[in-house]
């Protein structure tokens, strides 16, 4: 019925006993208390708002059980800034006004983290990746601009500096 | 939305262990692969498993390799890895196309080929690719029992395959295409990342004179399951695949498969989509087959 799990989120270990049925998103919000990860559609896994980074890959945390993440490392929106500096993705969103209500923004940023970490970062691939997080406010134009700005910032960095912003 | 309480959760690390658990808990147990379809169903409480057997910690199911003239894709290989694997890209462009078009980035990171096939959604991408590539499914059970089922015999109807309650789809075998072979896949959906209103996969082999040796055409987005357009494929054999024959194949395919009407599209609209996408995919498959032949010279 329940199990002991230990999940590392943003570098901090969270051990807990949870019910088998507990969703990963609920572990993040209720056990770890990290409420930056939001719950959108809540059932179907269609909206992408709950997206977090699991071992370097963007995944929807409402489509996994917490027990499945036992021993895994996660990054959430709270873990993107490094050494007191916003992540280039966050800077891009700020500078390009890429959010209105901000509800989907954590999911957007964790999805973009996966994209910009990889070599699949063309303009077309940016638009493709953003299709996995629904934003009813912006129409995506400014989000695309923000991701391009983040890409430019990251490209200007030394490999070591860049690496610092992709801990997973 | 919370799933109903789940009595037991297992995360075996070998196939044998998973099969043993499946036999022990065959009533009320579900195998959990990528979870991109099963988890929503559990949250909707359409499925209420008392026992979950999580396959995500079985490394042996997550490999791609060549054996006995076929590409062997483990059931737990994720869509993102199918889409980018060099062996898939080299010989099975149709499959890479299909994997790339599934859901969104997060779903492709998590969803698996075996999970999708076992789920047998008639609007999914992989069933069409499996038919077009004439894949074989390897089904295993505890005690070393094993049967190999061709793709066309694997799918029964909506969300139904021939898998027995104590069987696990362990591997997908894709026969190695001939030297002058190529394929292409397309799907038409209402919004990005959605299921197909219609999807089309075409795999062709060319003769040395450039004419078509043989073809398979598979159609998805149908009410029951993905299906072959056999008459349309037969039309292509021996021809130069010009515009006229491609158009005829499109019309024939649109007429021969069982098409339905639902809230998203009418039967007539879907038949129209099939008639226009089949010729387009034949042409793309022909180009790729030509390029494959040129590369091997």
C-alpha cells in the first residue's frame, strides 16, 4: 500500500513514506513543499504545466508515481537559478515578457531546459517543444523569442559556465 | 486527481522476475511501461489495478540491436530514442518519422514502443509503422514460453491485442529492408501532438530498373485498428510510380479500409485525407528508396 522512497530534488534529498498511488507531482508539492510545479489538467497529462526535469529529461510529473522516482534526481523551477543568478531561460522570459498569468511558466521552463541542453535547438525544434506545454495567455510568440534569447546567452558562455546551468 | 489505492507496486529488474510477478498476480495486475496512456486511465479510474508491475528498471528491455537479419527493439525503448537511433534512421526512416510525431517532447521522453503497441490505440502512430514494416512482436511468459506474432495478427480491435493476461511484449523485430527500400509516414491531426484523424505509412522496395518491386501501405486513425490497404499496394507492383498510379492507389486505399465518423471528423473527410496522403507518401518513400540505393552503390 505504501513504500519508502528517497527522491533528490534540486540537490536536496527528500526521504518519505508515501502511498503507492501518490503522483510524483503531489510528492513535489506536498512532501517536498515545492509549489512552483503546478497542476493544470490534472488527469490526462495533456497540458504539460507539471513538467519537471527527471535525470536531465523533461517529463510530466502527473504521469508518474512518486514510487517510480525512488532514487532519482529531479530539477524543478526552484532549482533552475544557480549561485544567485537566474537561469538564462528565466532571464530570457523576463526580458522578452514571455508570460502573462505565469501559471504554465514553470512547465515551459523545464521543457525548454531539456531542449536547450540538447543539440535539437533549431527555431523549428523550439516551436515543436513548446507544443507540449499549453499556454492559453500568450500565443507563444514571446515565449519563442525568450527561448531564442536564452539560446543566444548560453551560446555566448564558456562550456564550464554553460555546464553550471545544466546540473542534470 | 488521485488514482484508486494501489495495493502493491513492484519494480523488477529482470524480465524473468517481471513474468513471475505477472503470473502470480495475473488478476488485477497491470504492467506499467512509460505510463503515458496507463496513468491517465488509472487517474480517470477506467483502470483500477490492485497491483502494478513497473518495467522501467529492466535494462534488458531497453536495448536496440541487430540479430538474425532484423532490428530488435526492446519493448521499453522510449519514443525519443527510437526517433534518433542511428540504426533506425539508416534503414527504417518510416519508423523514425512515426516516433518523432508522437505526442510531445515530454511524452516521447517517457513513452515506450512496447507500451504503445500493447495499448493498441487505433489512432496511435506505431501500429501503422509496424504494419508497413511487417514487424513481428515477441510475446513472453514465465517459464520460458515465447511466441512470435506478426503485426497484422497482433492487433485485434480498439485497445485490444492478442496479448494474454500472463504475457509480456518483450521485443519488436523489424525485418531488414532490401537494398533499394524506403518508407515514409505522415499523420494528420487537428492540433500539434494530438492523435491521428488519419495516418499513412508506405514502405517500398524498388527493382534495379527503378520500378516498384513491392509495397506495403498501412492506414491508421480507423475505428477498430490500423489496417493494410492491400489492393492499393498491389497496384504499385511493377509500375514506375508515376503521378497517375499514385493517385489511383490513393483512391483505392481510401475505398478499401473501414473508416468511421466521430466527433473530430467525418468518414468522407477521412477518406479524402487518405486519398491525398497515400500518393504523397508513395512519392516520399520512392525518393528515399532511390537515395538508399544510391548510397549503397
